[in-house]
C-alpha cells in the first residue's frame, strides 16, 4: 500500500504556495509508542508516549520541514538549495534535493558533525563544505550566500520548514484524539518547538482538540534560551542541539510562555542516561533526541511538574544510527570465544 507523505496527507492544512512541488519520500506517519515501564520508573500514575521521529526516511524529524522547503524552492525555479547544519538538516536537504533532481550545498562546522549524518549527506550527493567555526558561523555564511547567488536557503528560518514540521502535532492529535497535557521536546535551533505549537494551535482552533503545555529542553552546554544570551562556543554530546544562537529562539520562548510551559536545560550525563533508558525500551535515539525526556524526568524528580493523571508525549527527533559514536565509545571489549558450546555456556546464563 502506498503511504502518502506529509504534503499529500495534510495539504489543506499547510500554508504553502500553489507552486510547491508535492515531493514525497513517504515521510511522516511516525509511531506514537506507549512507554508504560518508563512512566513507572518516573513515578507512575500517568500515560507516557514517545513520538519516534527517527523512523522518517533519513532518520530524523527534519524530513517533514525539508520536503516542504525544497518542494517550494523547486516550484519557483530553484536549481540549488543550501543549508547550514549540525547534521540532520544536511542529510535531509540532500535527500529531498536528490528526489527533486536539484543540487544541494551543505555547510557544516568542521569536526562537529556525527559521521552518520555526514555520510547521509554525501550519499545523497550533496556538496559538503566544512566551516572553520560553529554552526552559527555556517548559518551566517549561508544567509550571505543566498543574498548574492540564485540559490534557495532551506534552514529553519525558511517559513515553509515550519509548515512541514507542524504536521507532527497533527499526527499526535489524530492518534490520541486530543492534544496531550504536556509535550516534552529537545530544543536546538528552536524551529521544531515553534512548529509544534503552531500545529497544535491550528488544530485546536479547527477541532477544539486542546493545547499542551510545552517543555522545551536544551543541553546545559548549549542553552542560550535558558541563560538569556547567545553561547559563543556551545559544547554538548548532543550534537544535533549544539547551537549557541537559535534562529527561532524568540518564537520558541513565546510558544513556551503562551502554552504555560517553559524551556529548561539538562546536563549531558542526564541526556545519555535517558538515551540508555530508551534503548532498554527498544527505542534507540541519538543523544539529542533524549533531551526532552531527560528534562521531563528532571522536572518530575524536583516536583516542578506533577504528571499524575496526565497524558505526556515526548518527541524523540532522530534515530540512534545518526550518531552512534557515543555508544561505541562506551562499549566494553566484546568477548571472543572458540566455536564451542562450553565456551558459550557462561554467556547464556549471564544476568
């Protein structure tokens, strides 16, 4: 059975120009997975789900926004798209450019991109250029380039990105029958939390589906929205949210306030602990994807959020294969045995 992509499934809900080419790699329709054991570990008494965006075609939520941004750009005649990226946008923009038959140029901070994401961008045929600086330097250069050359910028400052990304909020409401009470979500460049709030508000206005409170979560080493000022040299193991000047920062803060929620920061060790906890539930995500749940756990533990009787959704944004380096570095030496049952025996009975 053919599975429609987000442009096909939600076209009438999207504020996109008619010239937009309706590309599709069957993105969207990602699962909402119940997490009763993890909810119990966090104190119990509430329903917890994860929206597993790592099952999009290139392994991250970025596919929702890039199918819209690239489709619009191609529809108005663009033959090259460009973005700055910490990795996921690079792979996604390259994939949709390839699908549309146009060229993709990707700027990444040198030495600061997970190899799984870099490999994706290269595999899809993008021209990848390393910048001797941070993501923020790369984005500034992309902005300058698009002012001087006939190429289309597809970073999250492109408004059509948000139109695609808000479809995840639609899917959550469609699955639950209403909006959750809380939505926990990682925050990097801040476009995703902005887009979810846009989607929830649109559905609520049309369907009376309710509105969640938003819990946006940054890494402590890259938390400009919590600190109240840019971070010149952001550092965190959560590479996807290692951003010191979020392009949609003000909108994200406004969304959190309007929802009655907040944006907080958590340390890397809490993010990695939650990544392991999710994996024990059968859901492997890249470190940044675990930030939302790590923040939820911290808020529950400190009593700042009472989950009892609530329905809570945590967005996990990218598959673990996008950034496997942390897991591999933590792995102990794997055993090596001769091909005999007696040698295998101790491992069969291990706890």
